[in-house]
C-alpha cells in the first residue's frame, strides 16, 4: 500500500480512537435528540430555520464521522461485517433523506432514530444490547411456556366466567387480554372479586396464575438476561485486559484462575529445587 495512504490511515485511526472525538460524537447525538424534541413545540419561523440549519450541520457531521471510521478501518471488506457499523450506516443514510416534499414524515421518523446511535457509541450500552440479543433464544422457550399457560388459563376462564362478564371472558382471545391485565396487576382484584361473587373459590384461579406468570416465569426471564449479561461482562473485561483463551476467544474467569494456580505451583516447585540445591 502507498506509504502516504498508510500515514493518512494511521492519522484517521488516531482521530477515531481519541476520547475528544468520541465525546464530540456523543455530544452531537445528544444535541440531535434535543433538536428533535424542540421541533415538536410551536416555535416562531426564525427559530425553525435555525433548527433546520443545525439539523443539516449534524447530518454532515455524522457523514464525516462515518467516513473517517470507514477510512481508518484496516480491512474495508470486513467493515460491514460488524453489526454496529451497519446500524450506524443505515441511520446516517436515513438522515440524508430531505425533510421536504412527500417524504417529510419518513425523514423525520428516521431522524428520531439518530438518538439510537448513542447505543453504538457507548460500550456499556452495546454490552447491554448484545446481552439482550443473545438472551432472546433462551427467553423464547420461556415465552412459549408462558403462552401455553396463558392459553390454558384463558380457555378455563372463558368456559367458567363467560356468563359473569362477556366483556372480559367472552372468548379465548379476550380472556388472554384479561389475563395479561391480571399479570400486570392492573386492577386485577376488581376482576377477581367480580367472579368470587358467583364462584367463591375462584381466587385459587387468580393466585395460581399470578404465581406462575408474575413470580416464576418473569423471574426466569430476568435470571436468563442476568446470566447472559454476566458472561458478556466477563468476556468484555477479558478483552480489555488482553486475556484470551484458545482459538482467540476471550478467556473465562475459570481459565484465568487455573492459570494462576498453575503459576503458584510452578513457583513452589522452583523454590523447592532451589532449596535442595
């Protein structure tokens, strides 16, 4: 590669990695969010013209920032293999749509999503999103089991409580909406007392449903997310300290502890040999 191009690329890398540049991007993203909120108010024409000008400046800044990041990237072919780079590129391209004409609503909606760039710029937020995405497959099985429980209780409620209140228990689909209301504790006691007036033991139906959904399944969801988040935090700390396991993957805490124990054993053996000699 041309030495001049390499020098330019190194300078762009330094700019992209500098804390000042990173904080500047975050400040512009926050300013973009404030502009979006300001446009929802009734402002005089002069203020609106200033907001439109600032919006154009922010869009140009995002284009320049993305261009710097792309040119500083060593292997251009792998730039879009990173999901966050694809995300930022789509947001920036969407911001280039003019706000005038028939596509004014679409352009404004796409500019709202520029606030999400804050997620891609802050490593801790990226960690949270990555953890949530990786937890989705496990959460899917829990959600499926919850749906089965909802369906069974909705069918029972529709058959038993249909005559009491057709608005809440008219059919299975409506009963599932009612159960969702109960699971979120939205005036669920009013629903329970209404059916208890006819069926005194119907409280068992409600308490068992709440126990299963609100206390067991939702806690299982939270536990799954926390477990994945713990692993992601561990991997992130390992990467920050340059600790890698086999195959270039971040080393786990167990691997690090094993290495530390082996080092202690080696030191003890060396001391014994030195003492004997």
